């Protein structure tokens, strides 16, 4: 089972260099390594990656964001399994093999690595993703010490795309990563799509990665990024709400929104929070309108002639 490793990168050649050093040292020798240059300034990502052996470069002419870059890499890849890596990660020895063994089971579509906080690796950054149908997603084990139950493999909701393995055919069949998300919560949406298709997502703690963290958006994210995060989180709730039985979660979701709005107001971040939610609700209204229009067109008012 051949592995393709996909590393999207926009401008951070310093972190990318450390990431690629670890990939070249610890990834399987026959693995395909693809750096997706997301329209970096002066082609600096492409130039840095091309200087290394075994590394292919796929350059995008226009910056599209994480999801666009991932999908371009997945389409370009030739492996049966694709592994996504953030450019601020450093894989550890034995990273690939334990995860790849799970794909011997045909129902497995994705495997999450154990992502540890750089540099010591004594705290968990992510042991997969959790999702509550009231509209609450979070990283499993975030900030916890490396101990039980995070040392046992098992099923999870979705794989954190910071370091995640996907059966390429299943990911393509699910439509790839949601490009409208840009970044953040996109991996949870992929998990939803895979589960909806009858697939399973697994967690493998023997597949380990160090993650620098806060490198993408900093410790004080921009209002634009916060609005995108808020919008994507709201999108997730309504997309998960398809089964009729799930409508009982709407009151709980409303309480959750009020609580989050209060916290964002305390942090002086209420405006981007509300902007993101309003954008998601606008999309929902347009989608409902588009869904209703065909029925009116096929069933005009008034009795037949």
C-alpha cells in the first residue's frame, strides 16, 4: 500500500525545512512526498522544497487556502493512502507504519496520529477530534499529559488534518476537503462525510508528530480568521442536523451560542464571532430557498387547466 505525503505551505519556509527534514528521515523510503506551494511570494516555498531529494512540488497560481491546497495535492497524488501534514509538524520515528496497518481493514477511511505539543512532546495537542451534535467540536485530549486513555488506539469522530492519513479513494468519493471552509473545522466536516458514507475513522497513538502550534494564525488571531472559524463551526451544526431526530439539539445549540457570545464579548471579540454566524445563517437561508424553488416551479398555484 503506497503512501503519498502532502504538505501544503504558503510562506513558512523555516518551519517547512524542519518538517521536510523529519519526513525524509522517518517516512517510508517509497513514499511520495508532495509540497503544495500555495502561491508563495517569489516562489520561495517551491525553491526551498525543490532543493531537497525525493520532494515533488505542486505550485498553485493563486492562493486558495488549506483546503484548496490539500485537494490539489490529493488529486495529484498516486498513493493508495494520502497523509496530510501541516508545515509546522515534525514526524517522529515509526510515524507511518502503525497508521498504515489499519487500512488493511476496508471499512477504515482515515487514521489520526497522536499530535504532541512541540518541543518536549509531554502534552497532547490532539488525539483525534470530538464532536457533539449541539454544535461543539474540539481536539480530543488537548493540553492533557500523555497517559491513559490516549495511549490506546480506537474509533474517533474525525482525524485532525494536522497529521492524518486518508484512504485516497474514500476521500475523493466524499468530495475531498470543503473548500468553502478555507481552514478550521474542515477536518471535522470530512469526518462527517466519511461516516455518512459508512466508513470508520481510527486513532493510532503509535503514529506520533510534534506540532509547533499557533504558527498558522498566531496566539492572537485576526478578526477575519475568527469570523471564518465562527462561520465554519455554525456550518457544521446545520450540516449535522440532517436526521429528523437531531432537531432536538437546536435549543441546546442556542444556549451554546449565547454562552460563546458572552465569552467573546468578554474578550472583545464579539463582532467577528457574530459576523461568522451571520454568514453561515445567510448561506443556510439561500440553500433552503434554492431547495424550495424547484417544487414551486413544478407545482404552480391554482387548479390545472
